[in-house]
């Protein structure tokens, strides 16, 4: 077996440390003993963008918010679908994630951060959501491990009732909040409904070939 090579580490605001590894041509970002993301498991992150796109009406200049960047799979898939007039704001809390994207993982990034449609906003995506009113056609969240987080306690505020109401208000009428999760969470489904969304829950596979672990994406639409 090819040994795993430790490339870099990054502190998480509020405590903890992310570590970047490479094994052959694959990259992994790890917290403690938990593999948070891997370049082998991109299917559900790409589905987050592709399935959101399918559920939105045609628009010449849509504005999407993606949080966080991760390994960029969701952003790259979105850019492949969105029209030239689109705007994509990417919220990322950990500066080193972007440094790795431009450095060690530049082959995965494929220049997507330099796309003229992209604006990078460093900081808590929850603050971006809270500052917006009717600004976004879609908000795509792949923050922590989903509503039942591992990385940072403060991330829970995004998935709490007040955070979901803020997300609803940040969307345009008919806009979609899409939330990725490593596992089902019936309580979160009910929380979305109580926040005023029409909710669809979709199970997707982690790998592009339809194999691997089952992940969950919620598509929560703001009423017209």
C-alpha cells in the first residue's frame, strides 16, 4: 500500500486542527481520526451543485452562495452549469484551505477560484447569510459534517432554527437552500419545515460511480 504523506496542518478558529494528506494521487483532509473529505469521494459534493441546478428556474444572472470551499468539487460543478452572467460567492472560514487549493491541491482546483464569476469571502458563512436579504438564488452548505457537526461547535448555529430562518430570508422567493450531510437527520428535516421551507430529502452516493457511503442532501425551497 502507498503510504499516506502528511503535507500540511491548519488551526480551526475556536480550536482543533485540520491536516492535509496525500496518498498517491488522492488527497484527504482529516480532523483527529476522522476523514472529513477526500478526492476519491467527490460524487455527493458534485451532486450538491448539480441537483440544486436542476431544481431552479432558468435565470441569466443567478447568484449562488457556497459554504465552504472544501476541495472545490461543489464549486467546480456549479461553474460548469451556471451561465456566464452568474455570480458565485464562496464562504470559507479556514485560510489554509484556500492556500492548499492554490498550492498542494492546485491540480484539483483547476483554476476555479480565478473564474471571473467567483468572489471569495473569507470568514463564517453564517455571517454572510445573516447580512443578506433576498440576495441569493441558491445557498449550498457543506459545512462541517452536516447538521450533526464534528469540526466546530459554532457551526451548529447555521443549522439551528434561527440560522435556517436567516437562510430563508437571504434567498430570493423560489430560491433553494441545499444542505449536505454525511448521515440522515429526521429532526433537521422537521426543523427545515418549521422554518418555512418546502423540503425534499435526497440520498446520494459518495463516489462518482454511484458507489461508496450514502450521504444526504436536503433541498429546501423558499415559497414564492
